[in-house]
């Protein structure tokens, strides 16, 4: 399964313009697969940030009666972090630069989620 996950992350990183890298986290926050052209020093921090943000967002969404969050984004001046979660607790994080098109990132991310949920 790890090879399939890595292939999915490599495809996402390769096919979506502006994507700097992507990773899949297990329900416990462990890195199951990742794809970075060159692994940046902050790559491991992305995993921690995704886990920490989900820890805060899931209860907040429940409190607001929004249901289970499927995806959220953090947008900065020079890029974005898009995080999505499968029903069984896998988390996909995508780091994209300013040239990345948000809709394209989300569409490909939805495709990855769909494949993960079918696996």
C-alpha cells in the first residue's frame, strides 16, 4: 500500500502546476507516503501542522454543527497548504506555491481522496 500511496503523491506533485509536495498521514499522524522534488527542511513540520490543525478543526466543526470536515486550506502570500481527510482517518496534505490554481489542487486532491477511500 505504501508504494501505491507514494505513486499517488508523486502524480499529484507532478501533474498539478505549482505543487511543491504532498504527503499522506495515517490516523495517528505518522507519515505513510510523501513526494517532494527535493525534501525541504520544513517537510516534517507540515505533517505536524496538518495533525495539529485537524485536532482543533474537527471538534470546532462538530460544535458548529457542520459535520466532519473534509478539507481546509491555509493561504499565504506565497502559497497554500491544503489538507483533506478520508472517512477512515487518512490525511492528505498538499503544499502549493503562488502559481498553483486552487481549483486544480482541490480537484486533484478530491481524486486522491476518492482513490484512497476505494482502496
